[in-house]
C-alpha cells in the first residue's frame, strides 16, 4: 500500500503535488477550526445562555420562597390578611424587588407596615409587573411615587415608591 502511494505521488507533476499539498493544508485548517475553535466557542456561548437562564430560575425560586413564607405567616395567623407580620412582608418585598431586574434597587422599612423602595434603573414593564406582584404577594399598595426617566437610557425609570398596607 505504501509502495503504491509513493509510486502514485512520484507520478504526479510538481504542480499537482503543490495542489495536493495545498488541499491538505486547507483540510487540516478546516479540521483545526471546527474541532479546536468553533466547538469551544459554541460551548462558551451556550454556557453564557445557561448562566442567564439559571439566574432567572434562581430569581423565580426566591419569589416562590417568599410566597411560601408569606402563606405560612398567614396560615399561622389564622388566615387574616392583616396578621401578616412585618418580617414576612419585608422578605416578600425584598424577593419581588430583586426579581424586578434592577440590581441596585433598595428596600427600607420606614415604619411598621410602611416601606420605601428606591429604583435606580427599571423598565416600565418590569415596574408594572413589580407593582402587581407586590400588591398580590405582600399585600401592599403604593401611596406615593416619585419617578423620573433615566437620561441616556430610553425606557428606564428611577425614583422612589412608598408602599403601605391595604
């Protein structure tokens, strides 16, 4: 087999040998690209997407945990909505606020049953969802809001919202 291959190679003209060597280099480079570069790049892209999905899942778990704690607090209080203790309300509010998408949002308890939430950069859609979730899960309603558009970030708001019991 080796002898036949060498005989065949010697039978080629110099021009044909160069063309075959060039094709061999092209095929080798294509294999190196596909196996050595393209596959690891795809893995990196998939890892980033999986990380984002894991963060979204984690945020959802935190919300569900806060809901469970709030329901436990209600159940322990005999089901009365007003009996939800401040710690459970604050924990629910913190979890819901963390899931709103503004990493720099701050929650403060102003007085028992009254909370201040400061957003630095939140989208209107996320803010609307947040307000609805706070109303349903923490049983809080906004009674004062001071919001402004963020300069240089279209569709983003910053400001403070005061919340109180229903």
